[in-house]
């Protein structure tokens, strides 16, 4: 069994009107596993690319966001997520 390794590289840019774009590129490598006498879990390496596009308020809190992620497992798997936070306010 080889060790598991995870590595990411990313960055972001935020415009003056509070829109923010961030991107990540990474690789996850899992060395495999054997649990009791069950079938072994095979090792795999998974490249991942993720883009986040967010609308922020003046205090840098997310108001709305869209995430697009592609992971190769071994064929490309796509995920699109729309995000909006829930806030509670006490008067």
C-alpha cells in the first residue's frame, strides 16, 4: 500500500464591485486499502479542477455563488453547484 497524497494550487481575483473568481487545480492519490477479509480497495489518482464565482458583500461574506468542478475518476465527472448562504439576524 502506498501513502495517500493530496496537493492543490490555486488563486483568486476579486473585482472592486465585489465579484470574486477563484480557481484550484489539484491531484489526489490514494494508495489503496484492505479492510478485514473484504475485497481490497484499489489505489487511484484523481486530478481535480474547480472554479468558484461568487458575489460578496462589503464584509466579504458570500451572497451568492456558483461552483463548477471536474474530477477524472477515471472518466471526467462534472459537478455544478449553486450556493447561497442562510443568515440569521437578531434585532
